[in-house]
C-alpha cells in the first residue's frame, strides 16, 4: 500500500496524498525548505530537507558562487520556528485500511471462509436417517448459517467500499455471531422436544465447548466493537 503524506505550510495542513502528488505541489512553493512534511512512521513533522525520499527528488544542488559569502552573514532557518512549534504535536488524520483496521479486515475475510467451511462439515456429518426424520431441524440450521454468511459478506463489502454504514453492520454482525450458537441450540432443542415428546431440558444443554466459544465470542465482540466506536482511523475512513 502506497504511503500517504501530509504537508503543512503557513499554518495549514494538507493531505493525505501519495508522494507522486506531493512532489509537484512542493515544487510549486517558492521556498519549499520551509515546508513541514509527515507520513506514518515518522516520529514528528520534519522539514523537507531532512526527509531523504523527498529531498533527493525535490532539492537540487545549487551552482557555486564565485565568491564566498561574508563571514558575518547569517543563515535564515529552513523552517520558521513558529510553524514548527505550531505543528509539533499535531498528527494528521489516520485514514485507510491499515494498522488495527487491517487486522480487522483480515479477520473479516477469514471469518467468512470459516463459516463456509463449518457449514460444509455440518452437511457432510448429517446421516440419511437424520435427513429422513428431522428435515425441519436441518433446514433451520442451514438457514441460520446462510443468513450469518450473507451478513458477513455484505459487511465485508461495506468495509472495502469505505461505506459509512460499515460500523453499524459490523456491530450487528458481532452481536449475531455471539447469539447464533444460542439461537441454534434453542431451535434444535425445541424441534427435538416436540418431535420426540420429551422435556425441553433434555436437549437444551450447554456443553463446555459451547460455553467456551460463547465467552471467547463475547470478549472478541467487546474488543472490536469498542475499537470501531472509538478509533479515529475508523471515523476518518468510513465516510462514503
């Protein structure tokens, strides 16, 4: 992914932009050495002359003067002190799918693949006898999983489109991911209880594996929902 640059001139911040867009703008400034630039990875704003990847393209060696300058001549600083102080603690707006948001995007794609894989394993595990006597249970579980996959796919589409609707859909998806095993267990227990004329409690059983998955799901949902609601990168990226 191309690095995004920002520059500051006369108290105004501009960006983000690629370096190919930045260089012509700096070249059009009368004294580009006064300009401060920043990209992700730099500790703070720096003058153009101190940033190698820009200076080597923008600054050219000046022809030698036939006579040396006077001994008492003073050199004007490359960057105005007021400008440097004004932008010392200012960080540009973070945008784009990188950092923690890139990890979220990776998990989103892998989550879809995991859901599809789990459904495939579930279908292969169903015996002919179960298909014969409990088709309603099977189709109900299939519909629940299909709805979850569809929601995850649409949320991922909104993610890569930088849609402003992504945060809301992502929160709904995370909540559904936590509730889906419980809803599935409730439906299966209800069907088996009615079909076999046995108490509901005989089938509505929380296995240790389900309890563990639910706890992990709740923790994961809490972490990522908090990130989506509070992250400045998320706020600045999903604006379309």
